C-alpha cells in the first residue's frame, strides 16, 4: 500500500528479505510497488491521489449540519456521489461528470459561476490492515486551494487556509486497523469552502483570478497530492542541502536537517548520509554522525566537504550537474525515517549594471552571476500553470513545455506575481535541462494587502513555506516580492516596508538575490523612495498603442533589466476551433472578446508591421497576428541584447497561457507553438548576428542604412569569422550581397562590427528582404537572421498610427479597457441585438 523511495543496491540480500517481508506482512492493505529505501528503512509512503475520490455539493455550512463527517467509514453512500480526481479542481470534476459545460469553450465560464457559491465535500475510502505500533502516521496535503476542514473517521483533524503551503495531521490514533475488510475501512473527508472573492484579503496565499488573463471564475480544489506517510517516532520535517563554493574550487554541502521528536524524552539519534552524482557518475561519499534530539522540532546541521565538485550550470554555460543525497535517521540499528533529495552545487550572486548609478538611477544590482560568470537572462514569463484548472494538466505537459522553452534558446523562465509557485516537477525539469528560474515567490499581483499584523504574518509564513519547499532546486536563482504591486498600493511607505520584510523572511531561509517589486518605476514607487531606472515593463506599446511605431518606441527604453515585454496574438485556426463556437469564428464573435482578444489593437499591430490590417480572411488575420507578435519580439529582443552588459536580462510576456485566450503567449493552451515562437527562437540564439536599424519604412529615393552586430552570450571565442548580408526584393530576386571579415567574436560580448549602406531600395515596390549569416573559417554557419522592411514614409505612418490611437481611446474612454462589448455595434447602440437570433460581429473586420 505504501510507495517507497529508491534504495541502495549495496544490500541486495537484505533488501530482498525485507521486500519479501513487505509482501507477506505489509503495513497497510495490499499495495503494489512497496519498497524499502536506504537500509532497514521504516518510512512508508502511500499516495492517496487518483480517481477513487468522490465529491458532493452542499450549501455553505450545511454539510456539517447534515452529518457528512459522521458517515460510517465502511458505508457505501459516497459511492453515488460524483467521481473526482486528486490532484484536481472542482470545475474539472464537475465538467467530467456532465454537471457543467466546458468552461474553456465559448463563454461557458459565465454559466459556471454558481459553482463558487457552494461548499464541496471530497471523500476517500482506504484500508489499513497492519498495526501502527511505535509509528507516527501522518496524512499530508501538499496543497489545497484555498480553505478546507478535514475529518478522518468522524474525528475532526483541523483546518487550513492558503493555496501554496502544505500541511499535515497526525492520524496514528484515528486509523481503523484490522485484518477484516469492513473494520479496516477508513473514511477521509475534506470540506472545501466556497473560494474567496476579494483577492486583497488573500493576497500572497492564492493566485489572483483577475487581470487580463481570466474572467471572474475563481478556481479551487485539492490541487496537489494527498499522501499517508508512516515513520518512526523521530522523523524528518525538512532536509536542505545548503551549498557553498570555496576559493580553492572545493565545495561544502551543509545538510540542514529539521528533525521532529514526537516522544516525551530526548533521543540519541544516528544519521547516515550519502552523496553521489544524480546525472553523472561519481563515487558514493558516506558520512555518519549523531545528535541528541530533544522533544519537539530541532535543527541538526552537518557539513560534507567535496574536493572536486561538479557544479550546476545553465545549459548555455555548462552542464547542469545534479547530486542526490540520501539520509537515514536511526535509533540504534532501527531506521526511524529516510529522505532523498536532489540538489545542485552552484553559487548565485548579483552585481551592479554598468552605466547606471547606484542610489541615483537604481537601488539594486540586477546582473546575475552563476558560479562567478555573467548569466545574461533570455527569458519569458511562464504564464502558467498549463491550465488554471489544474485537473486538466498532466505532468507530461510540463516536460514538453519546458523543453519547448529550451528549444527556443531560453535559459530562464520567470514566474511572476500573477501566477502561482509551481509544482515540484516544474523545478525538477528546469534543474535537469539547465533552465534557471526567476520567481516572485508568492503571487502578489495586486496593490492591496491586509493591514493587520497577524494577517501580514500569514503572508510571510506562506512565503517561507513556499521557498523552503523549493530551495533545494539549483534552477531557482532570483526572488522577487511583488508584481506591479506599487502601481496600485494606497500607501507607498507601507507597501515598501511590507515587501522589504517579506524579503527578510525569504532570505533567512535561502541565500539568493531578492528585489522587492517590479518594475519599481511608477509614481508610487518613486514616492516610496525607489529610483527612476530600476527596471521597465515594456508594455506601453501595447496599452498606449498608436503613440509610437514599435521600433521608435523601443528607442525610448534604457534600463538595466526588462522583467516584462508584451505583445499579443491569436492562436492557430486549429486551436481556435477548440474553444470558439463555429458560428463565431469569422468575423469575430463575442467569444473572441470573452477570451481577451483586443480586436482593435490586433488590427493596429498588424498595420504597424505590415502596413495592412490583414483582415481579408481568418487565416490571413491569424497568421499575421502571430508574425506581428514575433517580429516585434525579435526587434525588441535584439535591441535590448545590444545593450549588454548594461542591460542584463529580458523576459517576454508570456511563454504559455493558462487557458485558451487571445493574448500574450507564444505557445497556446494546447501546447502548440505559434509562428511567433520561431522569431523568438531566432532572436534568442546565444550567438546572434543581427541588424540595428533606424526605421522599418524607407523611401525608394534613399539608401538603406544599418549596423551589423554580433551578440555572444557563450563563454567561448569564435575566431576567423565572416559575416554576409544579402538584399532581395519581395519576389526573392537578389539585389545585393556583401561579405565582411570580422575576425574574432569574443566570449560574453555585444559588439558592432560594420556600418551598412545599400542603395537598393529604388529596385523594390513594397518591401525589401535582408538576410544575415555568420560563418567560421571552415564555412560552418554559426548564426543566421533575416528581416523585411517596407517602402513608405515613417513620419506619415506615425501620423496615421496616432490617428488610429485617438479613435481607440474614444471607445475605451466610453466603455473601459476590459469591456469587450465595445467591439460590437449590437452592444454599443449601433445595431439591434436579438439574443439567439443574430450573432454579433466585431466591427471593422470587413463585415
């Protein structure tokens, strides 16, 4: 019945004997795959997750009154409740049961709002057949969103609030243990409260369910596994491998072991710890030590020295070497508990960005160094989890998506404050693939927080629990406190003090760089004492669209780091058909607006890039929106990368999207990369040949001018290099080709190599294509890139774009940004709308 950890192959005979004993005399009712970990291990784990759960709806407060917690454990009444899955969520369980329609499709999420008015009861029956004498058995909840009460066999175990922190209950004295089926039956009952409705009251303890990501349907459920864990009376509460690198390149692994003694007297405990390579071959290093553990919870620390450690690196800087540590906790020869963890040896530091004055321009160093080397961050905001309804997500999706990020040449993923801390597998895959993680540790994507000290303490505690669960992952390299929090806070001084106290709480448990908020350049941030160049959220082009053509807008930004760079697009037609009703596909119907399609800005973006709104057909519009997103991202990424090392990192907004929407992601909710993905992959090449240019619209009567640059994020020199530039017309006809011997591209550099001037524009009518290539002495291609430029008048285009902006602003002033009714004449008084008779269509789409 218990699942177990991996065990040492050095004790085959002993293990075989113990394994046979487990088969004959398992502690709980028969369960496949029961094993022993390390040697003579007494820790047994049974995962209660799966599909053998049931659920029931009750009016708030009625479940207890009706006696649901007192259902006899062996009763079969719960068998006729709706079936459910853990981990999961209420909406997905109801959708699978046929109670609600798919909330992702059309505007069905509005129809499901009644769900959050009720409390939901989850029940699970299981059997225990072997005695638990001299054991401590706990039921461990890794995560419940948001508030719950728990009973076992009618015994009230307790209550928990907070979506991100795990919790547990000692159930040793409440288990029903018997060799007989009926009397060995146990009933676990969980009551989920109706979810919160005011985010400010649960800030940092629940994912915000608003902003331009989602409509007002609050997710909730048992979102992470539920396990039953048996140990001896002295047990591990936490194990942390705190690593440091010494000047002689040796390393120390300080094992910080939090140990709980549940008995009333002190115990002299022996510890056996072994270290070895997890993804590389190494000798096993084993140490033993002892400590007197008083009753209660205490920390035991022991240092292990490694003369020649293999360090963990991001994939573009080295190998992501991982170690595993296995620790047994023994009383005499009896093993009371066991833990196995994976960790990496790496050192993260930060330095001031050159070109920005400390305490004048900036308050914080924003350049990240891994093991003493500059880590230029090529990132995107994660935008996850893969589904806001976690019951729709699989572990396999995480591996696929993180591999897609690496394939796009990203070396970092940013989890920002509108989205939750991720599950262990997310960090595991980042560890293994060499992707670093830049994270707001808890979601504070709001300017409003409680003002009572006891409520603030709950937020700090939630943050501490989150960081403790994730601190063994070497991929975690940078922490932030808030996300646009000071954009909205009512009291700047109070907001700053809160974020600084949060940082103190987090850094007490892990030695990582911390920044209070992002971007810290708003009016309130300045009032709070932050400096004018802290960082930039590169969002103004989108939200104030029409004020600048995108290449002119980019020139306004010189900051040390870009935590957000946002451009929007539409998923592919195949994906659209999965969540937009057929009769609303084209021209766009109301479901487009419900899924956050900004039907004005999408057309304007297309016009900026192509000189055409591209609304001739659904296919033309979709493809153009994705190409537009990709081209603006490419041009922006390259502009920012040329500022290296003054600028030290870029995070696009976003990589994925947690429901099927028409907004930020370059990979849609069905794990399908958009066309924009390939532009980002190209612009994020670690070794990148690129073109700096003044404008994208050129007169036929002028020469094209630009600069040839190479950016190298790798720690390798490339010698005897040659660059070429090719100009073609829009039919592919060659206009001009030029080659340059540029010599050595130095490691970790960004350099202009040539000034380009080409008198070719008089030979084209619509646009000119430019191709770049970087090769080495052998003729091997090191980097390729390409662009197109329009024939037109930059100043006249700017005036036209600003006119479109003015028309957009009139509409938004009347209806507000989030109100998608503004796109439809039927809802603005321009046409009559007969519900169920006609389908509203977005204006200005050729209809």
